[in-house]
């Protein structure tokens, strides 16, 4: 089995390499990035070629490709990979809105992938854990509306932003300034900032619009009422989401907890009981990287009909929110040796 990774040297590309060793031991890797280089990962060295080599007539053919590039480069290379015979999973925003391309959160709607599908879009890193939590509850209680506030780690902005954040945090906290004076006002270190890139005339950023649109597409509910507020917080890895979810029928909290605790009903979810939220943190999800941590399910006191609940969802944005989901999608075509990575 020959597997191609574009964007192999980025944060998500590196995680994908690690997961491939679990899912398909012995697979042959063809790694590409912006230029020829060598990548050292977990004590092993890998040859990485410039992506432009894929445009050559003698470019290698293969079975499966993961694309972890920006939108511009995905548009350039995904069609070429399809020409070369690869089945492709694209992690950019390029194909998510295309009605002809499945947008898949493994464990929610991965059953729509069969042998006829050759290109799948990987959702945004906040959409995947949210829909994993919503899907089993929707089947039991119906789903009417979702309001969500996200607190997103810096690693979602890429390896350069993460490294700069770590350096700024080191330098800023050394000053022991209780008001955070040494930190940059618009920087990530020691700060919380709006995730406001691509804000359009609607007043919502591209990140917020992704969460709204993608949740509707994955759940096959185009009219679902969704509103989102997104911010970036001074955390390296791990996205945190608080949601207020309104269902069509009154919610029995014990039944909801039972559903989320059942792997058959809620795959890739770890339910944490208790209203206090013990075990629900960004650092906790980095210790359980391939599951959504879900808890703090409480009735919203404003809703006398008991159809609205508050819920917290946490997920590793590099793994569950990106690389792990992509690998699980691919297991619909190529069975995984690691059952924890096998999509239903």
C-alpha cells in the first residue's frame, strides 16, 4: 500500500505519519512539502520531496493521499492526485462546501463512504468533536438548535504560530508581571483574542461560518439553527467548546449520559460524569488524543420545557480534530490494523 502525505512537515502531517504506522504497518510513504528536505520524527528520518514533483509525468502513483495544505495548494494538487489514482482526503476548506464531495466526521456519517467515493473533505477541528457529541443525542431526542462558544488552541494556526507563541510565553511569563504587561496586545501568549479571520458582512468569521455550515452538512440538517462564537486562547493544543443545545423533545439527563457512555451509540466519545467538569480540560484531551471528551451536561434553567441542555466538549485539534479523523475516514477503504482507528 502506497500512501502520500502532502504537508508532511506540518503539525497535522507529522501526526498523520504516526497514525499510519498504527493503521497500516508496512505501508510505503511518499512525503511531500513545500521543498525537498529531511524530516526527523520519533527518532526516524524521512525523505520529503517538494510538492511540485507531483506535477511531473513520472510522478508516483499510489493508493491513498492525505492533503494537509492551505486552500490554494489543495486546489492545485488534489486534482493531480486523483489523476494519479489516489483516493484523497483533503483537510483544507477547499472542498467542504462542494455538494459533490462528502464532508465526513468518522463515527457520525462515515457510512456514506463506499468504494465509489474517491475524494472526501475532512471537517474543521471544532466541528468533529461537536458533531460526535451531538449525533447520539440527536437520534434519541431530535435536534432543534445549537449555540456554541469555542476556545481554540494556538496550534490550529500552524507550526510557525505555535513556535512563536511558545517563545513569547516563555519570555513574557519570566517577567512575573501580574497584569501581563510584557505580552503583545494582539498576540496569542498570555491572551485571549477573537478568532476573527475572514469576518464578512454577516459579522461572523470564517472559523464561525465553518462550524455553522459543516455541522449542518455532516448531520444532514441544512436548516438546523446554529450560532457560533470562536476565540483563540493561550493554549498549545486542545480545543474547548461550550454548547447550549435545544432538542425537539425533553431531555432525560440519565438517558443522555447513558448514550454518551456507550461506544456503540457514541463512538470516539469519552463521557465524564458530574456537573463540575472534572477531567474536562485542554491538557486532559492531549492525554486521550483520539476521542472527544464530553461532560458537564446540565439543564438550561431558562428552558422550562427541559429541552435545552448545556454541554462541554473538548478535543485534541491536531489528532481527533484533524489527523485521526482523516485516518479513520480512510479505513472505510482500507481496513485498519488498529481497531481504535477503524471507522464503523
